[in-house]
C-alpha cells in the first residue's frame, strides 16, 4: 500500500513536468528546407535567407522572405502547412523580440 502511495505522486509529477522538459524553444528548419528542396532559384534564395535568419534568431528579418516565398511558390498541401506553421512560430518569436 505504501508503495502505491509513493508511486502515484511520482507519476503525477512526471506527467506534469514532461511537456516542459520536452518542449523545444527553437524553430525546426530542416523539415522546411527538405520540403522546398526542389524550389526554383528565386524562391530558394528567399527561403535560404529566411532560414538563415531563423537559425541566427533574427526572427523579425525572417518574416519578409517567408512571406515572399508564400506568395511566389506554388505549393502542395504539405509544403503550405509547413510554411504556415513556421510563419506562425516566427511571428510569435518576432513579437517577443520587439
């Protein structure tokens, strides 16, 4: 009985702090880079510039190249979803930088 009483609080504490320990504060750029590997030269340069800004934690500067990519590249559903998710994260980080 005593083992159960110590097990449940430990389990509850682990479940409460697990999301905090596993959260990633960085924006994942590898998936976006892979999804747009076959993009043309113009959009590819814009995307590379945006990803370089993200990796340098310059989120404010990354917004405009991402926006240009969104308006100039014909995308499939997966690419659009990745780009939208990345833009949302970048805008949130940029608002914290200001």
